[in-house]
């Protein structure tokens, strides 16, 4: 099973899933105690593709905000606090 990290962490913390590891080469900043699969399976690699789509008429500022938030999430940094 390959759920996204937030979903997986929720299930691991609830005790409904056993942890195996994540796809990054090193520790993930959001879950530093979750090992990388490559640490125990030499040569393991997973390329993860994700696309974000919006209607063609979406205003540029909204597009830029969506891209910025997507990149932040892909890098594993926490989202900014809501106002």
C-alpha cells in the first residue's frame, strides 16, 4: 500500500497500519523517525509524479499560489498557518 504521507502517519499513529518506510532517499522532514525504504532495501527507488490542474481561466495569482503550496508540500515543509 502506498498512501500519501499525511494519511499514512495518521494510520500508523492510530495503530491501524504498520510502518515500513517512505520513498525518499533520506529521512523525511515531516517524519524523521520513519525510515527510508532505501535504507533497508539497497537500490530501492520510487519516482512519484503528481500533477495539479486548474481551469484555463484561473487567475495567475491563484495559479502561482497553488504551485507555491504544492512545491512546499512536495518538499515536506509544513503549510503556512491560516489567518
